[in-house]
């Protein structure tokens, strides 16, 4: 029987990646295609047209998640899904998220080119707002799809301009042309997300395929420190309620607390000072905290430390801490990991297990179906940056592995199948 991987066209995949990067293109070669913006609306319409040209059935949901469906012989069976997202950071690259969606599309096209019809449907998906750069936190599309969040909560989130996410979703859905909506929490047989590694391990080791074992845990916070504005020349130090000095004390103490263990990832990436004038004592500071570690116990311990530090270092100011996201570490399905490793081995591609240090929509899907991820190398591990780069041959290799994995999962003949051919995914 023909293998779908034999029909993957790396040049076609590369061309489509470059074509997609035109939507939100930056002068420095990067991409600014933030979620639910005109640039993403245009990219979404392009994907719908491309899917239709390949005989795929487009549909969406109230979160504006986009699906392109390849029918199977048994349309009553839950589908196998693959994909990622097409939104970017404001200074993003051309491959983060986009590779996963277009690799899934390439895999489905390869299955069709091989003259094969899967038993169960296969759906290419582009989830909404994975990045969270415009509406924080991210992954709200996959959260809504899986039932992890309620629409009322997500719709109320506002961007820096005061636009509610619900308003932006309505605008995107109104721009769709003949794309039907389906409900959330539809049954899914399995989910596979291809992605650039966003780290240096695969490139350093000369390994083209990473079999992702899981995702490290994370907590994200917003801290608001409120003091009082005062004249820089007349206000006595001992009388000031200086929000910036309090915030600096907090960040320094949190940095010290997070130094043990040494592999803890701590980022304070957002820092807003009000009124932000050189001769005025700052009245208010808003800052973010992004905390990550593979060991949930470490994350939980540092959570308690951060809360104590914010209270202990506020001085005469008021301070509030709001946790906006908590995702424990997880381990992906051994069935999906085995299918990825076997497909890579069958193609003669070196592969290795690797933990994802970054979050992905696969985290949310893990809670509702067997899930896994395929990593491919990226240059110097750079991502969320216009310098983000992946080699065409590595991208093609990831798409070839994905094509064979999807075919196996959609037909019940992949690794992990029992004597009846059931791969351990729901029928």
C-alpha cells in the first residue's frame, strides 16, 4: 500500500508557509498577525479557500477555531485532528504555529494524493488566540473547544485598546463566507500538533524529529501595586507611597526565590508605570510574572513564595496579585508518542524524546483525547522573533512523519493497537 509520506511535497509546504507569512508581514521579515485582527481574518480566508480547493469541508465554532475536514469512510466516528494556530506575537516569526497548520494540511493532501480514504475523518485545525499577545491569557480557542473555560469569561477579556474579545470574535465570524458553525466539546479521537521546537536541543544534537513527552507546568500572574503620585522634588522619602520602588523590591525578591532550582524559568515581561513621568513619584505599577518548571511541586512552592513576597514587600502601598493561568506539567499519550517514533523510524529519520518547555494548544487537548506533538529543529532555538527560522528539509520531514501518523491513527493500525486493531482511541 502507498504511504502518505511518499506524497508529501516539501517545496509545496515551504511555498505555502511563505505565502501565509504575507499576512501581517513585517519589514524585518517577521510577522505581526495577532489574533482576531484584519491580518488574521485575511489569513483565515486564505486557508478556507485553500482547503476548499483540496476538497476539504470548512467549519468553525463560536471561538472562531477553524477546521478543515477530510471525510472518512465512517463519518460517525470521532475525527483525528492535527494542527496548531496562525496567530503570532507582535514581533513573531513565520513558523511558530503556522507550520503546524500547514503541515497538517500537507499531510491530508498527501493522503488524498496517495488515493487513500481514512476510516475516520481527519480534521486540520487552527485554534484561536494561542499566543495571548492581544488577549491574555492565550489558548482561549482550545480552552473553549475543550470546555476548560466558559464563553462569558473569555468574551469579557479586553485588549490594550479596550476591545472585548467577544466583540473581536463576532467581527471574525461575520467575515466568514459560508463557513458553518459547530458546537464546542465535539468528541475527538486523537490530536497531534506539529511545531518548531522553540529551543536549541534538536539542532544541537543533529536530530530532525522530536517526540514530545509532555509540557512543563506554568503559572502566570498580573500584579498591581498602587501608591500615590507626588512631586519628585518636594515629597519626603519617608512619606512617599512609591509604587515603582515597591514593585522593584517584589521583582528582586521573586528573582532570588526562583533561583532554586536553577532550571526554573521566571519572566517579568510586562512592566507598566503610571504616570511614567521623570519628575513624578509613580502612583501605580502593573507587572506580569511567568513561572515555569517541569516539577509541579516546584511551581506550587514558588507560587506560595510569590504570594508572600508581594504582600511582604508592598510597604505603604496596596498590592493585588491575580493568577490568570495555571497549567500543571503533563505527560502525553504513550500511544501517540509510540506512533510518532514508529513513523519516524519507518522513514529512517533519527528521533529523540524531548520535553516541551513552551505551552501549546496540545495541553488543552490532552485533557479530552490522546494527544502528542512532533517537534522539528529551529535555528539557534530562536522563536517569537523575526529571526525565527527552520530549514525546509526539517519541515518536510515533520510533515512526512505527521502524514503517516495521521493515517495510522485514522485507521486503527498504528502502534498501540490491540489484536482487534483498536489503537486505544475512542470510536
